[in-house]
C-alpha cells in the first residue's frame, strides 16, 4: 500500500484517518496492508504522514503482527485489562479502538470506517465511539478505490491464481473429452459423471497450486445453466448435448475468475449460435478495453451486439431473465467482486486504468429452453490494452481443447 | 434451525425479531439457516411464529434462494428499482431492509442484529433505519447461543470434516516418518522438507475430502512453535530434534480442528516431558467433560495440573508468554471459534451441553528455549461424555503412528 495513494484517498473522502476493523487478516481491506500475515481479530488505523497503527487482540499473534513492519497498537494488553474487569466483547472493542484513535490524535477528525465485522457489534461499538466525539463515515468506496489498481506483488499473485485456474479447466476438458457415453448419460472412471465428480478433480488441481475456493464454484448443467448463479448440485448428472457451464473463482492471496461453457456431443443449434455470439462479444469487448475506457461503455457495446442479433438484454430491459441478463464484468482482487465497476457509475470507479484486474464475461441465457452460455476471461490492463490471464480455448467441444 | 429454539432465544434477548445481514450464504449466522445454498449479498429476517423471510439482492440467485423453502422478500426487485434512480449501495440496503422490516410488522419492536457486513455500510444503514423508528441491539451472542448445540446434519458435516482432517494428519506422519535425514536437515522426495512441502500434501488430502482451509493452518517448526499462533512460513525447513506443531482447521459446511506435535529423531528432555504432560492434560480434561460441566472449570483443572508440575499458566498469570498461555478450547461449527466458551463467562455460554462440538487443546510453550507443544482433539458431547472425533495417536515420533 503506497502512502501517497492513501493520503490522496483520505483527502478525497474528507477523512482525517482510515480505520479498518477485521475478524481476520483475510479481510480484503486489511489484507491489502498486511498481505499473508496470520491474524485474527485486528484493526488498522492509518492517517496521512504516519506509519499505520496495527492492533491485534490476541497476544499469541505478536510475531505475525511484528513481521508486517507496522507500528503496533498494544491492543492485546488492553484486552487483558478489559477481561480482568469482566468486559464484554463490545466493551473490549470500544476500549482498544478508543486508545488507538486517541493515540493517533483523531479526537476531532472524521474517520473513514472499513473492514468487515459482526453487524450488531459494529453498530454498538461505533455508536459508543461517536458518543465520545469521534465521527465515522462509510470508508467502503475509499477502500475499493485504493484496492483498484494492483501492485506488482498483487499482479504476481493474480497470475499464479489464474495459472492454477487454467490448469483446472484443462483437467475439466480432459475429463469431459474422455467421458464415455451411454445414451445421453456420461460416465467417467466407471461411474456416472456428475457435477460432484468434476468438482473433486477441480479441487485437486487447485490444491496442488496452493489455491482454494472460499466462494465455491459453479458446475451447472442443462436447465441449471439458464440461471447464471445456480451452482449446480454435486449429484447432478452431466449429459450429452446439454450446456455445461464451469465458472471457477479460486483464491491464493488474491482471486482469479474464469468461465467456459462445454457441450459433450452435438449441441443444439440455439446453444451453438449463442456460444459463437458470446465468443464474439468477449473478443470484441476485450479488444476495446484500454486505459481510460469506461466499463459501462463496454457493457453498452455488448448489449448492442446482442440486441442486433435479436436477444433481449439488461441494457434495454433491466430485470430480464432471458438473453443477456447481467453486467459485463467486475474488478477482481482480494475480493471476487471489486472495482472497476461495469455499471453506469460516478467518479472513476468504472474507468479502466493500467494495472486494473477485471473480468469480461458476456453470457446468453434461455431458462425456458433450458440452456445458458457464459465465457469469461480474467484480464490485466496494460498500456497496450487488456492482457488475457486465462488464455484458454473457447470451444464447446472438449475434444477441441 | 428449529423455530422453537429461535423463539426462545429472541424472547431471552428481549427482541421482536432477528435480522441477519450477510455478504454471502457462507456467513455463519446465515449458513445455519440456509445450509449450502449459494447466495451473495443477502439477509434473513426471523420473528416468532412465522417462516423466516429471506432476501437476496441479485435475481440470478432466485433458484438457489427458492430451494431453501423460506419466504422470499422480493429484494432483487427493490434493488432494480433503486438502481434505476441511481441509488448508492447503502441506499439500496436501507430500502430493502426497510421493506422487509415493515412487511414483518416490526416498526415498533427491537431487532437483534447479526451477520457480518462491511463496517462502514453497517454504520450508515442501521443509523438510517433507526431514524425511521426501528431499534437494533447486538444479536451476536444470541446467534452464538443458537448455533451452540449442533443438529444431526451439522454433526454429520463436522464428522466428515474431522475424518478428512485425520487423513491429512496420517499423511503428515507418513511424510515425516519417511523423511531422510542429512545432519539435522530433513528431506522428502529428493528435496528439502519445508513447511510448504507439508502444506501441499495436507491441501491435497483435504481437497480429496471436499475440504478447504479458509483460515489457513499452522505448520510451525522450531522457535516458531513457541508462539502458538505463528503459522510458519512455507520456506521454513523442518529439522530433526525440533518440535513441529501441525494445527489443521479445515472446513466443509462446518469446521473441524485438530493439533498434533511431532519430532523427527530424538526430542530434548524438556520437549519430551512437556509433550507427555500435555497428553495427560488432554486425556484428563476429556474424561471430565460431560453435560452440565463448565468449560471454565476444566480450564482451571488443567491450570492446576500444569502448575503442580512447575509451569506458569494464564490462570494465575494472565498474559504470560511461557508455560500454558491460552484457553483450553472453544466451540467449533460454522465458525472456527464459537460457543461453548472456556472462559469464565456468564449465562450458559460456557456450560457444555449434549451435541456441543468443541476442542480441548492444552499446550506448553517455551519461546525462550525455542519450542512449543500443543495437542488438540475435536469432541462431540453426548449423554455418555465426550466422543473424540479426531482419534489419532499422540506420539511425537511419526514412526509410532
């Protein structure tokens, strides 16, 4: 985290400081500061021109915290004193945050509040601190802006996650290409080929690359593919001629995100045409993505492309459940969905900039007819345009991979 | 989630309803209601004598939400209307929650607030709803109480996670037992045996059991074992004669949690004695755990046992960094740390009850001398006492496994 970037963001938000509260160092707003340190309940208080103050509530994490190089708030000692007099969890949080805020000299300034925490506790703790004269604003957008353009280390982490993701897709294609057909049923290694079987193969490849799937994945087949976020039950059997949508979003230190649509055997004409059109939309939008381009403008272009071919889109029919029903993409980083935004949005949150990492994922859905298609690449924006971090085939037919 | 349990909890908290706000269905307070449904930003509003109302903000998740059987709040439609008039994320949340609260007829009652959300947004949204006359209290303890005793399905999920965990430990023991020694250095498959090498083996076994490690793990060696929460860098080399603490806490639908301490080659006398004493403390406290027993009383007993052998403990020396420096255990479920508590605590949060799932994990640490020991079992409380879900050897020597 570059101090200059933080100072500018605070200034823009009219805040004297940033307070991140977190249940663990995996909180995206904390991870951007502390990387892979292993902390439980903790907070970070950053103000212009000073080293951020890091607080951790459990003394056993002192070596992990010290390795970050931040100034340490001594919160674990405050916790101990609080526990001695029987304080509740909320009272403990009020005490440690008040000590830190006073130490940084913020009794009068506005504090941008970020991080994730139990909602009930947040409400009680922040109300108590406001009674003491502190003033808090929502620091969520500030953090999303700070996290938007990636550092070199973050880009390396995304690349590693994307590489593992590509290997998992290669394995999916391999299993599908070698599946035995019995009528419409598919079989693998002597048993029915289900979404669960494919998920196990995916998990093994990702694990061997040090990746996990904290948000799960989508392995949807047939009618389930008609609704973009239906994950597909493990027990669902994969069948020839049906669309199979595989959407993987694993995480190392940062996330990757990629989708391909497969069909074993002959796809119907509608599925075939929708797939070709999605591949066209993906390549068109990818070529148009460059520094200074608005995500919302790319979304409009893809809507026009689909509408010209007779599909309903969310552009002209918000809320439509068939056709192109969602946005074109989203930023990817410590969170699966972050800036840049592809919605019509104020300020710079939708402007693509160098070192932004984001997806493009046009899709076409026909829930009534029981199929859906989505093709999604993960991209890194450079001066020269969008670099595809998931350079995989688009083919429906896994044998073509 | 049994309705009767919820009604009693609400009554006890003096609340007319429970509101859970969540960034995804993996939020522990939401997962206990919706299980493995695949939802993003969502909320649940529960009140006595009515089916809970489930809201999801993205229409693409309608099939996942419908499969839960809850009444649906129609929030995705409200979101669409909000977006049309350019509402911010906070304004959208205020709108969907106000609609739901009014629908359930809670304009005058107190609402217990639970779930996890961005802190800044929580602060803004709840303040706005309070201005409209709603009153919110912290529902965190209420949810921890609700989630304390596990259902049959939850126990099955914990058992599966514990089984995978045991398999991962067997693999760890196998790798350590077969490690080649070159002086004090250990080698595996022709290269240096590091924490990272062991982590990869662990991840593969866990993945093959459908488990992940959302909170990471601890593979600490040598001096790092002297500080209980130091995770151990991947690059750290494992060495003969040193303590190797492996603490795994993977998750399927629910978490498991288990720790063993190993030593390849001859342990020093102090390490050997500390290990034997921890095994004794674990077996003693395990035998004493039964319905109605207070977790804090077990902690006191273990402190007495260690103190009788000359070790400093957190019981008589809160804040000590050597000896027995932490609590005896914690409940395990949708969260890694939940009720029962092993701290001196009010009410029933520290009373062990049938179907509670919790750890017992005595440990002894000597950061100055560069070693630490911890032995941890995951237990299910039955009428007959504590059933060990992690029935693994305790031996330091992996060849004895």
